[in-house]
C-alpha cells in the first residue's frame, strides 16, 4: 500500500507537542518508516479489536503506540499517541 497523505487529529497533535525533543525525533523516525511501509515488521502494526475494531496501531517503543485509521485511498489518519492507555 502506498501512503499518499497522513492527517493528524487535534488530540494526536496536542499530545505530540508534549513530548521531549529526543522523543519527538524517535517518533518522527518511526513515522518515516511507517510512511515507507506501514507493515514493516519492526513497527508491529496490528489491527485492534472490540470497540476499536476500525483502528490499527503500531509501536514507537515498548511503551509508546500510535493509533491510526485507514481513511480514503492512500490517506492515513493518526488518531492518538501514547501508552496502552490510548486503547481504553
């Protein structure tokens, strides 16, 4: 799948701003990898279940995830970023 565009929810953008410069660099590096191939094994991309069955997630680190949704053809919507708490 070729990603043409990533859009960011207001919640995602607000939370991203709170991270340290070092963490932001790590996050942006993973987003770049995601842009190239959302299913790169190191990202551990997976579909969520239950109430979140319309969403997917990938790993930034052991404790940090990005929750996203496939929108229009080639568009990804980043919904939330954080620990496993984002799933609650």
